[in-house]
C-alpha cells in the first residue's frame, strides 16, 4: 500500500545521495540522561582515538527503557525516496533483542517499522531497514527528522506472561514449604501429591508455559543464549517436580534459586539497551559503509591502546585543569563512586558549581583505602567524597581532617541533615565531615502473605514474639539479619582504614538488633566522650539477652538472601535499611503492589506510646583535608554539593540513568521530598527518621562491633551464658579504647573529662 501510494504521488528514487548523521549529534531526546558516550573498543568508530575519550556513540544502557527516544535532524538535497541504515551494536542482551520504533518527520511511515528488532552482535553492524530489499522512505527537500523510540515490541506479551508464571511459581513454592519447611528432611515422604495436587498440577503447567516462552525467544533472537538455556532448565525442573513430587524436598534450594534467576531474567528482558554510532540516509544504489574492523586494524588499535596505558591517567573524570592555565589553584576532589555517578557529578560541577563560584574542580576516582597513606605522605586531595563513616574521626585524631565548625555558616548548613547523621563525625565540639548518604532500617512486609495468614503488622517487639510462632507453623521466618552481605556492601568497602584507629560499627551491621534494643530500653553504647562503653549495666545485659534470644530460642536465620526470601513469601516480614526498597522494585516486579514498608517495631513506654528508636545505618561522609591550601574553596564545594537543589538533581539524574535500583539515599532531608517517593512512602521515611539515633565513632571503636558479634556467636554457637559473654568482651573492647585514647593523648578516666563533654 505504501509503495502504491508513492507511485500514485509520483515519488521517485533519488540518485547519488549519501548523508551520514553521527548519532551523538542528536537534536532532541526524551530524557537528559541519554547523552553521548565514548566507545574505545572499536577502531572504526567516528571520531576515533585509541586512548583519549571521544564521544562517538549514543545509547547503550542509557537508552534502554520503553518510551525513551532520540531524534536527529538532517538535510537532503532533493525530495524523493531514500533508504536508511543504522550502525549499531546490540551486545548487551545476549539471547534477547532490543527493539526500536522509527518515526520519519514525526510519523510512523508504515507497519514494518513499528518494531525494528536488533539481534545480539558483539560487533557493530549496518542495519539497513528492509535488509536485502531496503524500505524506501519519502523525504522532503531540506530539513527532515528521524526518531527512534525504545519499545518492548514482540517482547511485551512474553514478559507479561513470564511475570504471571513467576507469581504463580512463587505462590506454589510458598505452599510447598508450608508443608515441607525451607529445610526439609530429604528422606521423608511429605505426600505432596495427596495434600496439594493442584499445586503440583500448576507446576507442570507453568513449566510447559516456560518452555513455550523459551521457544518464542529463540525464534525472536535467532540464537540460544544463556537466558534461553536457563529458562529451559527451569521449565524442565518444574515439569519433573510435578511428575516426581517425592523429589521436591531434595530440590527446594535449587527451586528457590531458579525463581530468583527467573525474576532477574524478566528484569533484564524489560531493558532494551542499544549503542548507536551513526545513521545513513542514502539513495537506493549507494553502498553502505563497512562497519567491521579488519584483523590488522584491530591489532594496531590494541597495541596503541596498550602502550598509551602507561602514560594516561584513566582515573581522572572530565576536564582536567592546570594551575598555570587558570592562574589559580583548582580544587582536587577524590570520589569513591562508580564512573557513571562520577560523570554525573562532574557534569553538574561544570555547568553549575564552577559558573556560580569561579572555582574549578579536578575530580579523580580512587580506592579510598589509599586516602590515609596519601594524606600522611602529603599527596592527598582537598576534598574526599563518599568515604566510610569512621574515616573523619580517624583522620581527625591524626590532625588530618578539617574542623568544619570554624566556618561561620556551619550551623546553617548542618540544618540540612538529621542530627543523627552528624554524630559519627563529631568529637567534643568539633565536626569533621558532612553526611552524603544516610540509611536506616524500616520494616518490609508482604501484604498478600500476611492477609493469607490472618496476621497484622507488628507494632512492638511483643507483637513480633507472638507472630514468629505463627510464621514458624507455616514454615516461614521473620527476617532480622545478623550477617547480611547486602548490608555490608551498602557501606564503603575500605574497612582496612578502620583498624588503624577509630573504627566503625558500619563494618558490623549485624549488631543493629542489639543497638535497637539498647536504645529503646533507654541505654547507650558509650559513656560521655567515648571514654568507655556503657554496657556494664542491666539494660545492656537485658538488650543483649533479647538479641540472642531471637536466634537461640526463636531460631531466626542468621544469614539469608533477603530479596529472594521476601520475593517468594517465605519471609513476609524483613527489617532492612530502606534502600532495600529499590532492590525489590527492580528484582521482584512480579510482587509489585503486594508489599510495603513501615516503621520498625518498638518498645511500649509506660505512657502507652511506642519508642521506635533505631541506630543509623550506613552513612557516607564528605570531608575536607586539613593539609589543603583551599579550605574556603573546599567549604564552598561541600555547601554546594550538600544543598537541596544539588542533591535532588543528582538523585534524579542517577535514577533516570540507572533506574530505581540507583535511588539515592541522600542525607539531605528536604532533597528526599524531591526524589521519586510517593507521599505515603515519604511520610513513613520521615517519621522513622525522627527515631534515628546516631552511633558515635570513638578511638578504638573498631573493636566494639567486632567483639559484640564475637560475644553473640559464642552464645548462639557454643551456648555460653549471655551475661558472662557480654561482660567478658566489653572488657576487651574497653582495653582497646583506653589504649587508643592514651595513644592520642586523650583522658582515660571519666572523672578527668570536662563536664561539657
């Protein structure tokens, strides 16, 4: 019909026209997070450099969500029919496809370009629309536009069906473990075929549906990739378990893992990443450019790249300024974040901070484990961003961190944060850093599972103690992690810094339950000035006993994967830091709308109110080094970086680029309201925030978390007396605190400490 329409209108094929449009020169985009990027892996890209960064492509994983589009403008010398080619490399979705929809001058020309599939390829390919019989598009003389929009295309129905299957399988898994438990007796016959025949039938049905989905994906992608192979493996397992139910108890762990894998595959399938290098608009007889590098071009490229690595510092981000060129000293900032995050920050600095203040910034990605040695050697930065919460006091004890209270407007800046966020950076009257991120625990719950069991959301720990047996009867658990790998990853990994002096409880997130109980009972972790612990009293002993009872008497799991267990429903109540929300949003789409989060359970006060005090979770810090010659400039930078506007913009751009999984847990209270939380979620976060209590960092404090965990494990694993273990290890902790205070010239007797401290 389209060709007939062309002929009726007298449109003709043009001759001898070849127009190349570089993809990075886009005229319009649906979101600012789609921006030009550098591809240094291919010598055929334009512009090319073997070592230096050249912006030569657009897209990749910045352009992967359905609805995102990029539009280009170009001119042709005459009106007529043209073919269109796209130089692209779909190398991020093996076993899948990336789909785009084409618009020419604001309209979809014909049905064939409503869905353009890009199959997996490790190299750039020239995708001529229409392949061997190119589609011809009518273009006006002069300016025209081409728009490509990311879509799910043929994947939409497949993803929708897969999510329904995953939800059904999670339900089946939960119904099975309600009979067998999550750790069943491998040799017992649970008679599942008699007790839950419908569940077994559903397993087989889901397995057959997954097999059909795998076949559809293979046809779409043209290959059998890892995703398809894994789908077929899960399909075989489901069908086999339905046919041989007496083997299910031996495969519960594998079943759970496969559900997690299926959820990840669905999440990946929703993403449509595509790097695009350039577009070609040409007359039908023109030959398209060769996109693949020859063997010798590739060898030459790799050799030049190798030798350049000896001379180029790849840790620098963005423009690098030289003092002699600027006639002023640029600010040196070291950051502990990924390159994507650093590039967002650098771009914000160059289009906002530097124009506002006239201060230029050189930014460098570093492993902050080298920060202390570099500083002591006189080669440190002016500012360090994203350091672990123990570092500021650690540096301050060595006269290496700047006291921020010396600035006249410090108190005004400090109002941006909850008071608990400044506690780890405070010693006596001095504050040595500003908080960048601030996390704290909340209670996550499965609405559907609790409704199915007839249980409410616990408000106090007494409620929790009543709910745990109800969960146990159904072979479910309450999640209060002691060894949570995700929690450990949430803080800076440079724990080695802490052993030299100040230390951090953030290295031991497993003690969070103990601190929660002791704070809610009215106790504290340290005496004033951190001269010793405050754990010799009955409050501490009772809090420690309550902590160990959860795992010794009530048998809560010590280590587990919270997202998988929450997703399957076998752990419908989990206490975790609130960024766990982002993990669930991304990795458990099939339970969207079936879960929520609320305040952590508390302790009933005599007046009938509930004390929900909780310790701070992970806090990332931003610090000015004392040896810097640019204290005023560094302070201006920290004020800008911690401001509401900057934190909100950074958080929005980060989430737009990397998705909800990258939602930024900013320490700025007002900026939280400007991120993409719902009103109900914000109300819960800010109500819980009011109960957060900061955990101080003290000299020698690195022993505190370590030995509290040691005492805990002695009770749990060796059935030692909880009171004796706590007091024995408290003595060891205090010996180290006294040793470090003496080393730093601090008083070791509380009677010698000034009253104001």
